[in-house]
C-alpha cells in the first residue's frame, strides 16, 4: 500500500526527536547463560513482528509511539507463497526505519509450492527495502504435506536461491515442535541464525535442531505495543544493540 506523503513527512520531522534520545536498551549487554542463553529484563533488546493483521483498523501504524516505547527492531511480513505481497509492507518498513527502528523482512513459506519461485518472489519484492535492513527471514511453520526429508530439501533450495539473489544468509524462524517433527530435528541448518517462537514463560526458549543458541526469541503472540494495532508478536534479541547491528546489511 502506498503511504501518503504527508504522513511520511510528519513522521520524519517527529522522528528527529525520538532519534535524539537513545533507546533504553542501546547500551545493554547480553547476559546469556546456559546452552540456550537467557536474558534478564534490563538487558533486553526488544522487537516486534507485524503483518497485515496489524492493519484491520489502522491503515498506518504509529511507529513513533512504538519506538518511544522501547521497540529496537521490527520484522515486517513481505511475502507469502508466490502470489501474495503484504500491501502494508512498504509503508511499515519505511516508517519504522524513519523512527530509528531497525527493520527487516520475512517470507511466510508455503512448501506446497516451489521453493525457488518463492525465494525469487521474496528477493524481488524486497529490493525496495530501505537500507540497511536486518537479515532476511524464512518463516517455516507449514509443512505443505511434505515429508521431513522433502521439507529439508525445500528449505535448502529456498535458502540457496535467496543467498544467490541477495548475498545474505537468512535467519530461520520456526517453532520447537515443528522443527522436531516436520523437519526431523535436522541440524543441517544450524549455521543460520535461529529465530525461535516458544511461549514457555521461562528464562530461555527450547532450542532444537543442533543450534547451540538462539538469535531472536519470540516470547508471545499476544503482546501490546503502543502505536501498533494489537495483539502483536513480541521478540527479544540475544545480545546488545551493537550485536543486533551486525545483522544489518
């Protein structure tokens, strides 16, 4: 969806005030412990991920409010399968970046369709992302009826084509149970950063598939963030703000 110029200009002016004050977590350090790592609340680098579901009422999210509330990063759904581009993607990713929120894009995989085609759709659609952006994300939580071996091959094809198109290694988003059952708990992708969705209410997530630690932890799907139509997924980065910056490119 095309974002009105007046909205962008207004946000650009107001964003200057937000950027003048550093985020509360800008100088925080990671305090990981144990094989999967854990973070104390005062060390958290917080983020959200959004899609068109956050626009059932509001056509434009108030990213200034979100930034002021301590949002350090945001991933925006860009594409799904081969025939869907989020109409709110470009507005959200640009407005988030204007306020100083680190932005990134994710693709919702539909493995019943071709992996190569989906990687190309994602890479082409996100060419217009404001640089720098966080590493691209493959959201894999649907098997498409494939066996674990077939699904592993699908994921490998997608990641390889995306790397060829963008020059970047993707983050893998998944759930512990999905990876263990539908992906056969393979460790073949443990060289990619892990974004794990685990709403266990504890100090650290369940880390499957040979990963030694997690990079992003989605802690809830029912969060509330000022300026963003909720409920919204909330996430924490496993490190400090400088570590998060290393995912930019």
